[in-house]
C-alpha cells in the first residue's frame, strides 16, 4: 500500500493537472472507485496504475516503487 504522503502527492498532481479520478476512469472504462482504490493501494492493477501515471505524466516507477 502507498504511504499517506504518496497518496497525497498523487492527489496534488491530479489537482495541478485538473484531472479527476472519474476522468481517468472514463479513459480506461472502469468505475471511478477503481481508480480511487488503486491510488490507495487496495487494487494493484498494472493497467490502472499505468493509466494514473500516464495521466499525470509521472513515470510509473516513481509512484509504484515496490512493484517488480
């Protein structure tokens, strides 16, 4: 699971980029809650993590360092 600081950093970037969880969800055709749960580490889908990272223009590994 991501630390509270990591979750906050993702949310800050979403605000800065004016991107909502719902918008990312629409892009990958999932529910908004799936994106929120992925941000909080409850879902570990690489596809959803990649969608979040690419939407924020942040390298995947910078957000999810623990994944091999």
